[in-house]
């Protein structure tokens, strides 16, 4: 494990909390720049506090701690671009303390690969079941080192204004959406300018049409295999099913059997020629609940040129994306083809795939474990991996229309899935 003893403890002027505790200010930088951060404060065996910086004060996290021994876990993009820093702290009476933590980026997809990330399913307190204030939701997402921020509350866009304002103040692109929530399924729509409300007699087609009229370029099926709320589970195969959506959540929160089922269903849909784009999302509702974390699953999208909401959504719609809990995937074929592309392959000619993989430690050391090359929905090749970086090359000679995608696992079972490259022999 990287031992980065960047913590610098400065006892300064006396200012106690009732004499038996104190204020601890943590300054967090990533590659030397003040960075949004989340700090988990725990005593042995017990978590006591989760704290973020204010959205308007990146890199400054204030904790109020009583006398005692603590462990601070300081994160900004942990497991994706940086590794969490863990430091021990003894709080005595009276003295405010200042700690500086520098988190070097181990890998930065946006700089190295032009891949930019967002978590396309996140709730604020504008949702009836959300806790996170909309403006602070921006800081929460930036503390996960996401490159664009997203809001998708249930049947409301009331959070858009405070969320959009905070994002603008921070200069980060904001994807304003909604989770259309009905008894026949849940769908995220982005971007959205007016609310699409629940209606007892509305069909999926009604919701989709209303969303498109409200400006939505993309409609995403949320937790598709959920028994209670999943559109695939509820309607796939029925006459009320409308297939005119764009995105499918293959990862929703911590990986589950439902996600595995969604992947199997999506393979069938891909085999049927439906080019839906696979995305990963957290579906987080509560910034203090560390069982569910914003950005835990996310989607990285390749954007050549300027990053805006429009360019990112356009590239996502084209399928230039991977969904991930940590591993990074850069898939290409024949030197120039990218996920989402269709490649014409002369009969009998080789088709070459190249996959670059990168993994960042969360806090404990971890390594890439295995890559699966998926061909038309079947596990075609399993390639054992090790270390933090790997390049995999495979060659096939497709004789029928064939799609190829990559699913990769780390040794802690965090995984990622690319979108397919499609081939047509001729
Ligand atoms: Zn949701």
C-alpha cells in the first residue's frame, strides 16, 4: 500500500468545544489543487461521521470531534482516480487542529484517454425519499471525481435550480434529468426542461413521448430487473412494452443478482439488433449513508473535443462508453474502431480487438484479475490478468454479424463492462 504520510498536524490557538472536543479542519488536495472530498470518521469498529466540504469551498472539510482516537478516511475519487488516504488522529481538549492531505491521481481517464464520467442516477432532497440537499449534491459528486454532475429525482425537477446554480458556480457541466416513476417501470430522462409526471393510466409510450417533448434526448431504463420497479421485469414481452428507450442500467448501486440478470437480458437485446447503451449508476439517495455512495457505479464516455452536456450525451448515445465499479476499459478494434461503431469485415479477414485496462487501488492494494471477451452474448475468451495495467489483444474471423464487448474484474470483484463494437461481414 502506498504510504503517503502527507498528514500535517498543526496545533494552533485554543478553541475548544465545551473544553472537551475541538474543530479539526482537513485540507484536501488532488495533484496539488484543492479538491472536493468526503471524509469518513470512525473510532475502532464504529463509524461516527461522514463529512464533505461545502460546495462553495472545495478542499476544506471541517469536523467537530470530541476527545478520543479516530481514524480518518479521506477520499476524492477513491478507487477510480485516486486511492483513499487513511490517517489516525488523537483529539485532546482545546486545540483546533489542521490536517493537510494530498491525494495524487493514480490514473485520470479524462486527461489520458478523453473519457469523462457521470453517475446518471442520483437523488436529492427534492425527491420524497432523498436526503442530500440539491446544491450539496454537486460537491458530493465532485468528491467522487465525476466530471459531470447529474440530478434525477422522482417525478420532480424542483432540485434543478439550486443544483444547476451550484454546478455553474463550480464550472462543472450539469445533466438535469428526472426519474419518471410509475408502477410499470422507472426511467431516467435527460436533459429535461419540464416535469414529466406520474399518471395512473399512462403507458410506457405515453411517458417516453412526454419525455421527448420535454426535451429528453435519452431515456434510460432504471434497475430494469427489479421485481417491484423494473421495466424489464414488469413489461418486457408484453403488448404494453415500448422498446424506444436508449440506455440500460446494467449496474445500479452495489452489484446484485438483478444486475446480472439485466446483463443477460441486454445480451439478448443486443443479439436482436437493439443497440441500447449500457450504463452504470449509483441510485444514491443519502450522502451520509456509506452503504450507498454516489459514483460507486458510473459511466465513462469518450468525448473528442470540448466537454459539454451535449457532447457527452451525444457520445453516450453513440455507445462510446463503459460502465464501471472501478476498472477502466479502453476498447478499440482494427486500430480505429470504437465502442458503438460498426466495422465491415471482408469474409475470412481477421478482426483485431485491443483492450487497455487500468485499475486504481481503493485503500487496500488490489489488482486486475480477469477479462472476459463477450462475443454475441457468449463468454468467448477468459484472459487472466494481474497488476494495475494490462493490454489484451484478440483476433477473430467473424462470418456472421458479431458484436464484441469486454467485461473485466478486479481481484476484489469490482467490475466494468464496455459497450460493444459491432461487425458486419461482407
Ligand atoms: Zn432512483
